[in-house]
C-alpha cells in the first residue's frame, strides 16, 4: 500500500505542476499513469483522474483569478458547455468501457502532439 501512495503522490504532484504551468493533456496523462503504473482499468483510471484534475484546475483557477487573468464572459459559457460535454463523455465511457476509451486516447494523444509541435514551430 505504501508503494501505491508514494506512486500516487509522485504522479499527482508532477502532473499537477504540469497542469498549472501548461495544462493540455493533463487528464490524459493522469489516466495513462493511473492505468500504467497503478494498474487501474481505464474507466476507474478516468474516474480518479477527474477528481485529481478538478482539484488541480481549482488551484490554477484561484491563482489566475487572484491575478485577474480570467475573462469570465468567455470562461463561464465555456465551463457550462464543458460540463455538458463531460456528462455525455462520462456516460459513454461508463457504458462502453475500454473498447471506446482506448481509441479516443490514441486520437487525443496524437492531436496533442500535433498541437505541441505546431506551437513549438511557431515560437521559433
């Protein structure tokens, strides 16, 4: 049990730092780490990742809000649609399990890599 707790602390501290600093893909990294290191099934890994990602996002939101870096007119409607999308996606994941999660994970990772590479090229 101590190995699981230590692994979880290292995973969440590392990905939490990444999420606060950069952000994109943090939930996917959490799912991959929970499944690959802690051997959770994809649905359970996803459920646990949501709690960690939520807490990380609340901490980042508080920090950005304190520094007046949030455009609420944009952020609040986006948050509402994000909640709707998450409800639909969670129901689909619970209903279909790993057979639908794994292909989506591959697509998301590929799109994330393309975005990061594009951003790196445009910053050069």
